[in-house]
């Protein structure tokens, strides 16, 4: 990739994510993984460093355009040091609770914009002879699809990968351009991008008009009359739709992919419909657990849609649009809820909602970069709730991946929170399981961990409603798994517990741990750079 080429400019979409970030509200995509055995930190550093020539943008930082004219650019970091981006942490007790707490702490901190916007944290000391890995990428660098593509590129598809090189990889940093050249190039690139957006918008409008004329009959008038008001209605705030304050918590759980596919087959829907129905039921249960009424209320999810088509999924940057999936929150029968979700997602496809949102979003880029930079942090603090929750579903590889011969066992995704969407949910499928990651502001959802059990209950209820048996335990696999769905009785949470009498979160029930020594305290709370 030639330094200073137009492809080294951030797109308008990437720039928006950069400007929406404010102090205390980082906008990163991330994941928490675990691997079999003990992974050597030094070997891991050499291994990742050897892969960097395949990912030159990981050695670049974001440079603001001169005088705010034009789009920001990616420039090589002349002081690049991989040990600034790779850290090692040892847990004190090695529990899942500790791992989640560490992830929440990292997800609450911003990355240094003077250097490339990514980092890896190797987590040692996990119970079960495992090693953790927490991956963070700034949202201006990659979206969820690109993030999965990058992990596919960094890891190996077989355990017999060659060992990392013993010598440090040498890389010659290209010479930076002078300020006058950067200013003129930025102006030309920005003007070209502006013209391209206008022409692209006109093309999209004509294309959508042709498609609507060709298959407009696929949407029945009654269906349009029923569902269109839902889409255009104002979003009703739920208890976690408050201005994000931080810091964050992180919770996660997993369910079998084959069971979700069996539900999809029995009900004639899609895997994504099944997932959205399970998340909707989980949120309903969470609201009722706190005594919040759900009758007559709508629940609106912001569902990202991949616009890459046949492009390389490892291509960096953001190539997504958004669709507003709005579902009545009071539907209790699992099959009826799934049918309602399917009906609405099909309607959104027929009216080309993703293309319309992408078109509207593209017009934001018409505003000068300096205006976007000033407006972004302000917009993130306005009391506006366009959606109740982000629900992003990314397909991952269905065969195991390996890091230096160590099999990746789990892969929990993370999506940032901000504005008045103080709780969000990311979903990723990998090696036969679907992994759910719930991110949340500690003030908006102090009991975020409850989402894990409520999701398992919602999944079990839907599975039983369609007549599926619980999955048989595979004795050849590791014993440590997420709480089996079959172990949670369907409808167990149907008791409406007022928040005042609700049992305290799991953390509050724990017996106080013995006071650690000063040295043990630093092991958990400090990031140790080898």
C-alpha cells in the first residue's frame, strides 16, 4: 500500500467513529478469547510481529488533516514499538469473574491516538490450564466483520504452524510527506470523496427505485400499514437507556449453533431471526425482573448489516449499514415472538432499509471534517435514543483456530456502548457455538451478569417450544463450559420480582476474599509489559 495514497485516507464512516469518541467513552471493537495450555508471551510477541507486514495499517496512527481541511490519514508511526501494543497480565485467582472484570477495565479506557489504535493483552493464570487473550481495535480501524477477518489472518487453521522467527522483523518506515504536500493532497482527496459520495447517492437512489418498482408487490398493503408505523415511531427508553457515564462491565455466555440451526429449520426463519428473538426475550425478562412494565412497549434493536458483498472480509475499515428491527416487547410465546421477528426482518429487506440508512449516513460526510470533530463529542452526550440496544451478529469460522499450536476454545465478542445506548450485545459464531457478549455501563446495568442466565432461559424456552431435545453432553470435550441451557428450567424467572426485593448480584453474595499482599495486588491491577 503506497504511503500517502488515497486508500490511506480514512473514509467518512471511519472518521465519524473517530469523532464520536470522547474521554471516558472509547469506541473500540474487541473480543475475549481463551486458548488451551500456557501460551508464551515472548513467542506471542515474535509471532504477531512477524505477521505485521501483512497488516501495514497496524503500524500506522491517525493524523489529523492540516487546518482541519480534508479527511484524516493513516501515517506510519516512526516510533512504532510492538511492546507498546502487547501486554501481559497474570490473574490472582484465575476465575472467569476476574477475566470479565479485567476485560471491562480495558474496554473502559481509551487508546493513545499518537500510536496505532490496537492492542493485545495476554492473560495468564486462567483456571483449567488456559491462557486468555483480549483483543482491542478502534472502530475507525475495523468493524466486526473486519475484526474477525484480522483474527483469521493472525491465527492458524492447524496446530502444526511454523514457530515464530527468532530475530526481530526489520521494517523501513517510509519518509513522511511535508505539510504543504499533505494539505494539497488532503484537499484533493476530500473533494474527490465528496463528488464520489454525491454520485454514489444518486446511483443508489436510482437503483433502489428500480428494485422497488420490480418487486414492490412483495410487500402487502396491510403489512406495510401495520409495520411502517413501528419503524417511524419514537424509541421508548428502557431502564438502561440513559447517558453513558462509565466505566463498563462485560458479561458473556454461549449456546450450541446446531440447536439454533435446528430451530431455524423447524420454523422456516433465519439464524439471525432466532438470535434476535432470544435477545428480545432476554431483555423482556431483564425489564420484568426489575418491575418494569412491558405491555404495549416496543423494543428497537440496531442491527448492523454487512455491505462488503464479495469483498475480502479482512479488508479494514467500516463497510456496514444499520437496520432498525422493532419488535413488541410483550410477546411471551416463543414461537410467536420468533414469527414476529422474522416478519419484520423480511419487511425491512423488501423496503431496502439497509440501503436507505446507508444513503442517509453517507450524507453526513458532506459536512466538513472540522464540523464533525466538534459535533461528535457533543452528539454522544445528547439525551437522544435512536435505538434501545445494538445487536450485532458476526459469522466466524466453524473450524478451530490456533495460536502457536494452542487451540482457541472460546471467542466472546464486544461492541462499544455510548450515548443513551448504555447496554449492547455482540454475537459471534465459532466452531459450533454462538458466543454472546453483553457490554454495559456500571450505573445503567450494575447487574449485567444477570443477562447470562436470562439468555440461557430464553434459549431453553424457545428450544422446548419447537420440540427440540436438549443437546447430549460430549464426554470427549472439555468439562468446563458455559452453563448448559438444559440445566435452567424454562419459565423459572417468570416471577416478577420488584427491584427493591430482588436478590443482590452474584458479586454481592460472595464471601469477602482475604486481603492480598501488596505485591499480589499489583499483579492483578497493573498491566505488566515484559
